[in-house]
C-alpha cells in the first residue's frame, strides 16, 4: 500500500492525500507537480527513475487506511539552489 507522503521532498509543499499534484517514483519518493516537471525534469534525483502521478486512494479506503502523517525529509539533491 502506498505511504501517501504529505509533502514534497524537494520544496516541502503540502500534498493532500488525494492531491492530483503529487508525483512519485517507483520507490515512492514524493514530489509536487512544480518540482517534478520543473526542477527535477521528470526524473527522481534519488533513484533516477521516472515520475508519475500518484494514484488517489478512494475516500472509503482512505478512512480505513490513511496516508502517512510524518513529513518526508527533504532530498539531499534539493538542498542546493535550483539552477
């Protein structure tokens, strides 16, 4: 089951569990739409994999299996200023 991390690992933007603006790689690194398509160029800086829209968990399942509450740490690759 996906963790549904609550924030972008690059800019720390909030990402609701049902957000269409959340993108993930195959390791579930989580990014906002702006970072995924802009700064990261559609590639995860942690593993090099492609970024895809994160699936939305149906509300009935979300009530029983909520997303992760702990914020994900920022990726070391995003700690340097964007170029």
